[in-house]
C-alpha cells in the first residue's frame, strides 16, 4: 500500500498558498503541529495580510517599526487583541473622519485627544462600578474624545435664538457625569452641549426600561407624577453602530458644513425639484432638546436651498413674493398655510445665485410631511409664476417610554378588561417596552402646528 502524504510534507510554495487562506488563529494552531509548519506559519508575507486586515498597518509603518510582520502582529495583539473584532472598523472610521475634517473643518482636528490607556479605562470602570463595552473602549483607545471646546465633533444645530453643538466627551469627563439617580441609573454620557445641557447617554445595564448598550437622548415625562420618569429618544443600538453611522453621514456629505461646523440636517435625495431655472431642495432635523413624548410635542427644523441655474438668462431674474404650504397630517387631514416672503425676506434670484434659510415647526405626532410652492415675479416684465417645493417628511427617532409608565399602562389595560393573559415584562429585561415604531407610510395621531 502506498504511503499517505502528510500535509506538512508538501513543497513549501503550495503549502504556503494553503496557509494563506487561514485566519490568524488557525495559522497559530498550525504552528504547533510540527517543526516545519511552525517555521512556515511565521512566513512574513502571511502576516502582512493579517496586519493589514486587522490593524490597518501599511508597509511604511512596518518599516518604521523595524519589526517583521509576524512580530508586529504580536505586538498589536498583546495591546489591542481584545478589540480585534471592532478595531479595524473603528480605526477606519476615525481615519476617514479625520481626513474629512482636515479638508472641511480643520480646527476640529486640534480638539481630538490622544487615545486612553488600558490602565486608565480600568480605573474608570472601578470608579463607576460598571464594565465599559468593548466597542466603546476600543474607540477611546484610538481617540479619547475631544477637548471641551466649540464646535463639537458630534454635530451642531442653529436657529435664530437657539444653538446646539455636541462635544464627544473624553472618558474621564464622562465618568464624572455617570448617572446613579432614579430614572437614569447606570447611564454614561457620551456627548455634551454647553448651551443646552443636552447629552446622549449609553445604557451600561438593562434597567428602568432601557436595553443594554443602547444610546439615547433623555426626555423628562412632563405629565408623570414621578419627576424621575424619563422617556428616551433612541439614537443607536450600540456604540459601534452609533459612531460609524454618524461618521458615514459626515464623510459621505449627508450633513452640510456651515461655518466650519457639521450641521445635522438630513437630506433625502428625493427632496429636490426643479421648476424652469430654479431648483429647490430641503433637508430636515429633529431637535430632541425642544421635544417631548409626554405631552406629545415634536420639534423639527428644516433648511431650504433655492438656486437659480448659472445658465439662466439675465431676463430670468426674479423675486420671491410669498410661500404656500400644504401640511398633510397623519390621519389624512390637510392644513394650508400662506404668507409673505420666507422668514421675513424676499430674496432676489439671479443666474447662479443661491439663497438658503432655515425655519421650524412643531407637531403632536412623531412624523408628518409638508409640500408647497413659492410665488415669484420676473423683474423685467412682472410675470408671476410658481416654483414647486418638494414633499419632505419629518420623522423623530424611535422612542421608548419609562418602565413606570409602561407598567401603569399595563394596569390600565387590565382594568379596562383587555386580555389579561397577554404577558408583559416588568423587570429590567431586554424585552421590556418595545420601541415606538414610526411608519412614514402609516402615520397616526393629530397635529399641532407652529410654523415660522
């Protein structure tokens, strides 16, 4: 009978090719099989790909280190190995964000702090008595938030008498704001705004109706007898999702840059329409600091850009006279609003000119939509014509109500004779209090307008 050929008896080239398909853990396991596989598994080109994939290291960085790829991988793994599933995603997000800021908002770069050490993160965990999630720790190993300066890294918003700019807190400052009070137990602030006091929080434990690791804006329940009752506008399911989604929106140009600041207006690419030589586009933003769930009061701002094509003839010059809005409520009712100009202005449009303005509105439901037109007249012959405003939706983030209110609602339902067999979770478990879903196609509720 012919002798069986063992894998480690293969010639080096085909064997190295086979090893190149293995992950780094399997490659290490192979090194224990035999002396020959131990030697081949440390082949430098094999570890070059792993260093690139997991640590985003370049040839230049390897050369500067003076180490082989295998030793360089070992060095990074000893320091950051617990974060290997998060590190490439977060490191890439930080590099993309810094590259964008360098070009568009350079002064923000100087506000970023160097990464925290493992010892510093362990000290913070001891201080707050809670374990920090690994995706959060990983990001703060790369950059420990930013200095307490304006503008904030996590976006700004400005109206005539209102300004918000959220700083990404360093871990030491965040620990100082760690919450133990009723209604906000075990919540760590991620951001802070000097002007409004607004913060987004990370839930470190599943308690008081929150899901573990979700990120939210707290919103006091103003109708509850318990002053600690806190509704929550949910902004992320975990730190990784929250941070990378924000970075994607920034670097892909979804948020406008205004006066060297990132303004968190959301622009739907369908919210653009052109009438003749004039194009109108709309972006919107929800303001949690001016909103509440109980009572229902949802505050939105919208930014409108009016642009006349540079190819338009000089005779096309015109002036805006009035605006008309058609507001469709979630129950199908239609409200119409008319008025002179836009926010007190009557802009003159000439070829290539852009006019932008922001306004705001409030609703008693978490989503509505608006559309309408502007009335213009030509400067040379006084011809009157309409320019369409595209339909745009305003939708607040999903929200969760506090455990105390949900429990009270369950009791009321039971008293009203509803199905008592329906189980409702009452602890701090994951299934307590499902998110209030917002379906733009099937809106519910009434409407309470305030248009400026």
